[in-house]
């Protein structure tokens, strides 16, 4: 596998991003010798840089082997959002569909899954996952124990609470920040604590 590290200076990614995941890159280089599909799961706090890490790893491993599954595509449909379910740790992700449409096929040559659009609350097009050497599952709840140990490498993307608020404010605005503080962040933190996600991850970045 030819890494694109020599092109890092001319890329949109910072040296800080590289430093966060340099240990992951080194570990992948060892696993690639086994000549099989490598699966990486990136969980962690919102606004901590999970998508950036995912994109950077795809860049490093080469665009020709890019293959990313986004947990946002498994937003829980309205009809499943019962009070009982939302009280459970990690209950606000459509785990049943992830177990059915993704987990069994991550080591296959190619597969596809339905994408749920959280802005319209309806399913949109299928996402096609091609035959790639490295596959990344990115997003909160991607290391939920209900999925079992499906990934070769698990990453917890961390961030301080103050920096988290600052990034959400800049990215989403004041009104959305209020929603994050009152709803999404408490749900994430409950899940992280209930299953000790950070301490059970292979890498904390």
C-alpha cells in the first residue's frame, strides 16, 4: 500500500491531523501484510473531527481504496423514536438496519446500503461500497457493543467540552448549539459512559 504522506504539505490536511492518527497509520501498515480488507471504526464526541480523520485516512491510504460508511446514514426513523428507546444508551441509531445492511458485508468485495436523510427524515439513494482494501465506518455509535467486534481498529475521537461548544457554535450557529447541548451531547455522553467506549477503543485521538 502506497501512502500519500509525501503529499501532505500540498493537501488540505494539517500536520496536527496527521499527528493525531500517525499510530493508526503505522498499525494499518502492519495489518495490510495479511492481504485482506481492513476495517476501521471511528467513534467519538460530536465536533471532535471524526469526519476529518476519516477523510484524512482515506487520503493517506489513497483515493483508489477509499470506502467510508457514515453512521449519519443510519439516523433513527421517526416511527422508531419512542421514549423508551431514546432512554437506552445508543438507542438513537438505527442499529437493526446497520446490523442487516452493513455488518455482514464489510469483508465482501462490494455492497450497498440505504441512506437515511436526516434533513428530510426519508430514505434517499443507495450508497455503493466498492471493492476496496480499507473500509472506514465513521460516526458516533459506530463502536456500539451491539455490533460486536467487527472492526480491526477502533478509534475514539476526543475533544474538550469548551472546544466542542466553540466548534458547534461556529459550524451550526447559536440555535443549533442549544439543541446539541440539550439533546445530542447528553445522549452521546450517556452512551460513552454506559459502554466505556473511550477506554475500550484501540486508539484515543
